[in-house]
């Protein structure tokens, strides 16, 4: 089974972890299913609050075992224990089906709508959000199953990019030309959307 690393915003990570979001909508998808998707929780913007760095959309692993989005400063001030999950791989799921969503044309309003062809409830998106994201182009609904949230989130450095040049690093476009340069394919930054990685 192939594996991908997918970047997901904190608010959607929380809904996937709770089981509320069962379809992830993307502009593209891998062709072969099923596949494993590792969930990378994106980093929110930071701001200063009372001298401490804080964010309003930190993804937190609480002492009670729940994944919740919130203000880390609030939990720290209340003395609650939590672990920040942003900027790390927090879990995985299996995508066993990809559904292509092609917008329908409404002759009355003279507009395309996704809401006519997909139940938006499992996506946790409104019809308007789908419209703004898709901009009248096909979208793909990744069906989420077998979600596992890690008790210890993983760093990006634990993942390797899938490489087609096994033991032939001079053929790889990352090869610099130095005879001792062997590409180890270690991931150093998250994908914009998703990318194929080796299974860990």
C-alpha cells in the first residue's frame, strides 16, 4: 500500500481526530486506493500574549486524551497539561475510496455548485466553502477510515521521500555531482498539499 503525507490545518485535524470529519476534500488525489495518509498538523501563526508566544488555533493533546484546538496560553494559565501538536505528524488514516466531485450547473442562478453532487456534512465544509475552494473545477473527496492518533507525535525528519532511483543517487535530480553525495531522501519541510513518502 502506498503512503502519502498530507498537510491539514489544525481545525480540520481536530475534527478528523474526533470522528466528525470523514471526508477530506482536495483538488487532486492519488490514483491507487487504498493508501495510507499521515496527518501533518500545520503550524498556526504566532502572536505575543502577556509576554508569552501564543496562538488561537494551537492543536493540543490534552491530559484527558482528547485532541482539541484552542489557545495554548489559556491551558498553561489554568495549569492544565497539554502537548502542542502543530508542526508534527499527529496520526494516520486509511483512504479506501476517492470520490470525484464535479460541480453541477444551475441554469437559474447561472452558477456551478458542488452541493448538488456531494453531501457536505462529512466534509465539515459549507457549500460556500466548497465553492470558494473548488472554483468550478473538479474536487476529490478522500474517504477517511481507521484513524489512529499517535500518543507521541512524529517529527518530519522521521519520514523519507519516495525515491525512484534506489542505489542510483547520481540519477536523482537532488544529486549535486559530488561522488560522496548520497541522497537519504529525508523530509525537511511539509508538503503544500500532499506528497508520497515511504511507510514508517
